[in-house]
C-alpha cells in the first residue's frame, strides 16, 4: 500500500512539474506577442502609401470600374461584407450621415445567394457614386490590399492616403495617414 501511495505522489509531482513548464512557456509566448508592435485594426487594412493595383469590377448599374477611377483626385472606397456585424455598424454610420466631401465607391463582399442583403446594404448608402458586389477574396480586394472587413480607404492619384475601420478615421480632417497609428 505504501508503494502505491509513493507512486501516486511521484506521478502527481511529475504532472505538476510539466504543468508549470507549460504555463511558463505560455507566459513567455504571450509576453513576446504583446511586445510586438501592432495597430488597432489588426493589420487588416492596407498601409498608407500602398499603390492600387490593376482590377476590374462591375457596378450594380452595369458600369465597369477599374483602378483608373482612383488615379485622379481623392476618392473614398468602403469595403463591407454581407453578414458582418462591424460592417453593419459602418453601413448604419454611412446611412445616417451627410454625403462625404469626396466621392464614395462602395464594394460589398457577398457570397453567392446573398444578393437581397447586398441590395439592402447598397440602398442604405444612396450617395455612393458606385456600388460593386464582389467576392470576399477577389482581384479588387487584392488590388487594394484589403484583408478584412470593414475597411475604408481614402485614395488619391492611385495611392492609399489613409485607411481605417470607419469613414471618420479617413476623412480629410483628422485623417489617419502613414506613420500615424
């Protein structure tokens, strides 16, 4: 009986040592992650200074939009996704505001079969200069460097001037620009 108790104590002690070692490793990993620089958007929006690459998209009124739309004066591009709660908050924000000082092109990421929801989102933003329904991962999102939704971008002369998660964060006054995070 004594041998069994000694064996149990040894096993429990070994388990405790392994647990302490794993906890120590986890704490070191968390500390190293926290020490890394990060942005409030999680790195999902393109960096200011990113050049818009070539793309072609069709608007809901059958016009073709290309990167040339963004070669001139500054323009806003908003990327939202059907079924995304933060995107819903952005479209609500857009629906309740006056038209922005720059043209807004709205890109709605939608999987197949969600056309009614995409149409509802487009109707919420009547001042949008153009609305395109796109796949969540496509040539348009790659051209802009968008890796998450929602994303709002201010573009001028084909270059991302400011990025953020809301229109207010990229407006001309108080815009988020390169080097400011």
